[in-house]
C-alpha cells in the first residue's frame, strides 16, 4: 500500500497500540497534522497549551499506564520546548517516543527558518534518536524507536522527520508491535554468591527503586520480602511498588526519608538493592551508605553497578526473574528481633488537630485527602516541599499511582503529567499536588484540562514562597532568603474561573475536609488554593553529603 | 584504592551511523571520562567502524566506561585490553629544522630510528615515525635539540595479540 510519510507514521503508531498522542502543530508537522485529522477516528490527539505540557503529558500517560507515551512537536522552538519533558523522562527511565518535524532535507544545515539540530540537542537526554532522511526508512525507524524505548532500562527516543519526508510516498507494509529485547539472566556464580550472603545475613534490608515499577516486579519483591522476613524501604521512584500498610514497610529512604528506613540502612548487614541507583538523594554519603552491609545489586542496566556505590554482588537481569530465582533458592526465615528493631524506629504521626480556626497544615491536607480517596487515585506532584510532603503523607499502596519527577526534579512537571494520566486512566481519580512556584510555571495547561473537562483536582500548596529552596536558605545560608519570596498577588480562584475551571480556598483547618470533599465531588477541573504557612519545613532532613547521624528531625533543635 | 591505573585500550566496533562519534565523545565529556587518544577508521565490513580509545584508569572506571558505551545503540561491541596484550602503534609526522650543518645528523637519526623521510625542504625535513607511544616519544625527545617546527600525531591504534579479533562472537 502506497502512503505518504505522515500516513506511514500514523499506521506505525497504531501498530504499536498507541491510541492517544499529545502535541502541538506547526509548519514542519503540517503533513503529520493533516494525517492526524484524517485519522482522528483511530487516534486521539490532545492539543496542549505548550509543547512542554505535551511532553510531560506523554510521560504522565506512560507512568500511569506502563505504555509508551507519545508527543509531537514542530521543528525549532516546538522541538526545544520538548527538551525538559524528554530530560525528565530520561532521568526517571520512562518510555517515550517524541516525534519532531524538521525543515526539508535540502534545507538542513543552512540555519533555515525554525531549523534546530534537535537530534544533536537531545543526544544526552535520550536513549537514542534518529533523523529520518528517506521515507523508505521511516516505518522501521518508528518501530525501532518503540523497541528501544521499552527495552532493558526504558527511556525516551526522539525521531526527527523533515517536512519533505512526511510528504513523500513509500510502500507501507504492516508489521506487528515492537517487543522489548530479551534480557540475559545473571551469571550462576553471582547468583550463588548472593544466595550465600542472604543465608548468612542476620539483618537484611531491601532498598528498592523505580526499576521495580518499570519491571512490574511488585509480586516478586513482596514474595522475597515475606519469605525471608526482610524489611523494605524505597527511593521516591519506587513508592507504590510495595504496599505502605505492609508490616515490613519502613518507608522512603534518603534525604527526606523516614527515620526507620535510614537507620535500617545503617544497621543492616546485607542490603538488596533492587532497581535503584544510589542517587545522591538516597546515599548522600556514598562511602558511608550501608557501610556495614554486603550489598547485592539487582538491575537491568549493567552501567549502574559500582557507579555510585561499590557493591559486593552484581545481579544483572530482568528483575522479576532475578527476584523469583533468589527467593526460590532460599528457605523461609523468621527474624522477629530484627523486624522489631526496625519498626521500633517508625515515628507515629501526630493526631490531626481539631481546632477549626487553626492554621492549615499541609500534612493534614494530604492525610485527609488519603482518607477521602480510594487506592486507585493517581497522585501527580510538582517539585518542592509539597512533593516531599506528598511522598511522606499520602501513602501509596499500588504501583503507577504516584507520578513525580524524581531524577530531574522538574518544576512544572505536574500539570502535564496529571493530564496525561487522566487520559491514560479515565476511570481513576487524578489529583495534582503542586506548589505556588511550580503552578506558576505551567498553569497554562489549565486550559487543556478545561477543554477536555478533565476532573483533575489541583491542590496548590500555597506557602507564597519557593519553599524548598527557602528551606535550604534557612538551614545552610543563615536565612538569607534570596529570590524565594516572590510576593505574588495571584488570586487563584479568579484565575481558575478565568480559565473556565472552579476555584476553591482552604484558609483554615476547618476548611480542609469540606473543601476537599467539594473538590473531589466536582466534575471538571478544580484549583484549590491551600493557604499554608511559609515556614513549614520538610523533615526529617539529612543534609547533602551526610548520613543518618546528621539527620535533622526538628528545626528548633537544629537552630540551637 | 591502591589498584594500579594502567593504560588501557578500549576497542569499539560501531555502526557507521553519522552521529556515532558525536555520541561517543559526548558520553566521555558528560561523564567526565578522561580519554587520552581516540582513532576512528573503517573496517572490512562496510557497515562497521572501529574506534580505538586509550585511557588510564582503575578497573572500576574502565568497567564503567565500557558499560556506558555498550548502552549506546550504535555500538556493537566493546573490548577492553591492557596495552601489553596488544599490538599497538601510533604515527607521528615531525618537521625538523635542518640547516646545511645539521641535515646529515637529522637524516642519520631518522635512519637509526627507522623513520621514513617524507619531504625535504630548504630548511626542514619532514619525518614519519611509527611505533608504540614510548618509542615515538623517545624519538621526539631526541629530535628536540634540532628544533621541531611542527608536528602532527595520531592516537594509538591497536589489535589484540594472537588470533583473536574484535569480530569474535558476532554473527555474520
Ligand atoms: C524548573 C526548575 N527550576 C528550579 C528548580 C529549583 N527548585 C526546586 S524546589 C523549588 C521551589 C518550588 O516552589 P513551590 O512550587 O512553591 O514549592 P514549595 O517548595 O514551596 O512547596 C525550586 C525553585 C527546579 N527544581 N526546577
Ligand atoms: Mg511554595
């Protein structure tokens, strides 16, 4: 069948099972948008307010569904606007295919109007990218892009299509969806070594990360933990991969992790690291991290071994299989003393204050929200204090229900991610917890939520400051609050209404329950101005480079 | 770590795609890998190029370089060899000043070191020296007193000793 490049692109997306793409039109993608128009009954295109929103939407769609997210942008500024979203997906290993238009092949390299070398720009932030100069290569390139995005450690792939290639005609031959490449199992002698360490271990601990979510290895990690009675902690990216109400759960580990998780990493004698990478937000002091433990590192990416922390055993492979094999080779064990020692460090949350006129505590908003929403609720966050409070006070029970930019820490991620998640999971409730700073970055996407009447609840944790940066200034810069107190006068209710959304306010403790209930009962986007104190802190906090010994648990005690 | 930092040869087999060098050098740059030399050439298989990189580092660093390289889609194979396990050579072109008085000495030295004489100008002689990097360096040091006016040098290219090749284990 003869088709033009744009039609071939659409057919290839359909081959891959893509039903929704996020994008923004422009000169060099006119042919592609024409094909999208003609195929609108087969593939849904969501127009965002900004290409960055489209890139985060593709990412949020992917995180919420496990499928490959797709975004489309025109050449030049359209393509560069995708960059932050592609980098966000890259740092968190999210499978994505970004399609950009470019100027016609004969205009490449001449600084033509809206020409950008986007493949050059995105080399460091993609798994791979392609510039397709011949329409006859297009179909296989798209298929390969999907294969690469999903194989091994997932990530974004960009395909740049010059305008004449999207117009040129070629023979299209249908093909099945791309499959991820097979993964080799770990070496038997390494497995044996790991088994031996775990047989000897008296105080084992599991530290898991986003790799467990990517591999879908939740059952396997739980089975291993339960069979061997091993407590579990997780990086931010792994939250939801292990149920937070499980007796073996110790919480998040690292800079803003729980006391219990951080003490356990100090005291364990064997550490199973599963799909995690010892980022500096987890292992602030890599030399001192789990210093008393033999470390077994399970990961699909061989380059993660010994990158940040030297480990004892490297188990490269598919995580489900590796976890299953390890568990099946070990006897059931009980270690009540170690479990008791770990769980004794869990800190109880304070009682929820009852004074209706009292101040609004962000943790109370999140705890109340948790009570009002079912486990299938998807929580997207932005980046800052509100993000850490979300990780701490909105426990996760299911994978793919917390969407947060962990690796890149992208302010402005949340609006797009929430949109993408709502399209990917139309039956789930989607709540975005953002900050006043982040919201001002990409609030333009409110218009997208309104156009599609997405019932997303946007909670703006409005401390009127760039709280996380301000907290660092408080702790490390003697309270010189440089550029973190923007004194913005935004009226969030009017703003929401101007976009065609609903606006609500939580101004005192007594508003929390009724206003959240009203927001959740609304059929369409709602923005809630949650007026919290600018002095609220994220605690505990291990300063950068530090260990659990340096943990700050109370700001008052620290300041003395 | 007290482990030795050895000069290591990293032999890379890669698809001849346009940006492959950019991808590799970008990787070295952003990960802070300190490479010493890099030489690219074609192979007898038209779709494949060979890139020879030399680097001094601990085993763990070299391992990290190899694993990061293997993540690049265009890279087919990465062999790590100690410099002592290879036949290795580099090439230097050296333009030495040679007056009527010194011309004879320069030519004698070239002969003693097994250099080719590529060009003789009015006041200079251009020599080609090949060999291991220490041999080339020794020759350069020897020629310095005559006055080196200009010099060009390739990096190291190397093949594993014995019958093994980089193509081993590849199908087709
Ligand atoms: C795009 C981007 N720019 C700057 C930063 C640095 N940064 C991290 S958190 C933060 C403050 C966020 O402010 P806000 O959204 O109000 O959240 P809060 O910390 O107050 O909850 C800033 C500026 C970032 N992470 N991303
Ligand atoms: Mg704020």
